[in-house]
């Protein structure tokens, strides 16, 4: 899935746990839009579970990324 959306009230956290788990196992998520399109609090556990193959975003909140980088999963 590739996101290229602007950040608006309607698109804030448009990608959440339900959407992530509805994606095919081992799918990839690429976000070219603003970071707040993805609920990082939902993304990280889904990534850690192995459901998604990869996720890439140009904008991530620093504190979430630092927590998972130390475990090698950011």
C-alpha cells in the first residue's frame, strides 16, 4: 500500500490497527504523506507481530522510532 494523502481531519490516523490487520500478510506499507496518517501506536505492534513485511514513512514521531530501533525493529 502506498499513501500519498494530505493530512486533514479526515485522514488523521486513517491507517490504524484494523486497516493494518486487514492487509494481506507480508504486505508492505509506504507512506509518502504526512506521518500522522498512520497511527504509529498501532503500526509498531503489527510490525513486531510479523504481519507486515515492511513499513516506510518519511515522517515518524521520534519517540516511537527510538523505542523500536533499540530492538532492531524500526
